[in-house]
């Protein structure tokens, strides 16, 4: 079990914003890549990094839409990136590395949640394919530019409490459950950070995962209002009803903190929440607070990494370790 899950008392909280996290930091000269950096918490992440002086490259499935959304934000460029298509990931990585020799920050923020059963052309369940495998391939494609000194941040979720890795049926071939599939993909994000940090630290690359909090963003596009009412997120009139929900600016704070905080220098492999390192949740029933042990288990992380390498045919990180 990962025993590094100890809060640092960072001085920030669940209500801190991304702008507050970077206040006083000078990121001038640094280059950051943010997937999904034009929407929801990704948009606020891009804005905060730009505000602190970083150059930001946003990967977006719909490039023109992203460019319109980010127009007027300084030091930001957009390139097409479809995480469900390996050829798109490769093209994006080549475009980025053709103009940027080094990447200091990679934030894997894009994702999908609780969507109808969908499969990629090679039969992978779409949430696992986009949320995990797409980012796994991207990390490996960008590896030559990450080596030396970089932080990689994978946006997981408290949704990982719903499911560990379902090794006997990763693709849900027997029976599809959109929430279990989402949970597995978010566990995969956390495990990816654990193993990436383990094998990448010799090359100066540290990795973190995190739960951003509950935020109303386009991530809920596949949910009906009734589903969100039943979950207690909305009242019967469709108004926000859960006081734990954050604004997008607050939701972006933890990933920005994980990517930039000096207090994390020399650290890595941990799961974070509310702008701090989260504690292990050892309760019998999931609390959706903290991190479940299965999501930070080194042996599970290595098993997933090896499987991902087999499924995608790429493992640049391990070969350089």
C-alpha cells in the first residue's frame, strides 16, 4: 500500500480557487499542456496557468470551439486532440514537440462520465479508453519532451470509490454499468500516476492524481435532470441543492496546486483532494472522501501499466527508465 498519503496542511482548502493557488508564483518560461483545457475545470486551469505566466497548449477535440472559448487569454494555443483516436494523439504530440523542446507541466484533465455503452474500434469500453488509455498514450508520446523536469497530473475522481480494476472483465462485456465503468477509469488514472512516478522519477518526472471535487460542468452531459435530482445534486426545480459542490474555479484549484506547488517538490505518486494530499479511506463502505487503497497500490499500478503497454503497443517511459 502507498503509505505517502499524508496531508501537508497546505494552507489551502476546498474553497480555494485556482487563481489563489498560483498567486505569488511566477511560471514565466514554463510550458504546460492541458487536455480539455477549454471547458469546465480545464478552462479555469488554463486561465490560472496563463495568469501566472506559463505558456499553455490546450488539446481539444473541437479545435475551433476551443479557440473561440479561449480567445483573449494570453499565451495559449490550441491543437486538435481526440483521446479516443491514437492517430490523433500522435499527431498532437508531434505538433507540440515540433515547437516546444521541453514540457514542464502536463495536466490530463479531459474526460467523459457515465455515458451510454460505447466501444472503440478495437472493442475497448469508451470511458476506460478515453480517460485512461488516451492519456497513457499521450504521456508516452510526449515523453521525450517531459524528461528532465516535469510534473504530470492526472485528474481522477472520488468516483474511483465505486470500482477498482475489474481484471476479469475490464471491457464490461458481460454487463455494462456506466458508473462502475467510470469508477474503473478513475481508478486507472490514479494508478497511472503511481507507476509513472515510480519509473519516471529517475528522469525528473513526478506524477500526481486528484479528485477535483463535485462541480457542475459539461461532464454531466450524459445525465438527466432526474438522475441529478435523485442523487441530491439538484432540487425538484433543477436548482443546485448540494452544498459540497464547488465552482469551476474552485474545482480547478487542486489540479493547479498539484502541478505548481513548491510544497510538492521532491514528492510524487500521491492522490490529492482539496489542495492537499488525501488520506487513505479504510472504511468498509465507500465514503467518497480520501483515496481507496486499491487506487494507490503499487502492484496494481504496475499491472495496469503493463496491460496498457500491451493494449496500445507503446511504452516509451519504461524503455528510458
